[in-house]
């Protein structure tokens, strides 16, 4: 669900305010998310587990608010501080282009893969020597942070 590499947090969907409200470590977020997948059909789960779990639209697997800029900058800044990172890389919400949001703290990378494949190319985020690039299959590399 979430993975921290250096000072970057990678999240399938995003971190919603309900999840950030709990002082959970990233391993615990992942543990609760996995448990919720196992127990979803079994009935009630605890509050923290529900917040992180796959049935909650605020969970790291489903939350789209970061890509849609529903969070205030102060909320994003608090998450950056809480998880000890500089950027949060998110997927799950398709964007036209790799997009920098929330004062350069959030980067949305879920592109229209099928459309691009049909057009004969793909784009991706490339992080090389601490620099961020939009990389295309034609070999072009555009630095953006």
C-alpha cells in the first residue's frame, strides 16, 4: 500500500485525512491494509483498521483527494512531516501528464496507459540521482523538479 524509499513516500492511491489522523507507522499502515483485505468479508473491523482498509474511500488504496487537490496545503505539509518525507508519489487517479501538486509535495503519476500503448509510446516517472524526470519510451527525459 505504502513504501518509503529515502525521502519519498510511494502510495497506491493517496493518504486521506482519516488515515493521517492516526499516529500509525508505515509498516502498521501496510499491516492494517493487508488485514482489512483478509477481514473485509468477516464483518466489523477496528477504527484504525477501517481507516486504512480497502473499503474506506480515505484509505491509501482508494483515496483520490491528493490528486484532486482536495486537501489544504497545511494538511499535506502535516503528512510530509508525519512520515518524514519530502514528496508523496501517488497513483490510482489518472492524470494527463505526470503532475506536481501541493507546493511540489505531491506527484501524481497514473497516466492513461492503455491510450498511450495504443499510440505506441509510454511515459513514466524517472528518479535519477535525486532528480525527477518525465521519461518517455522515445528516450526523451524532461526534468521537472
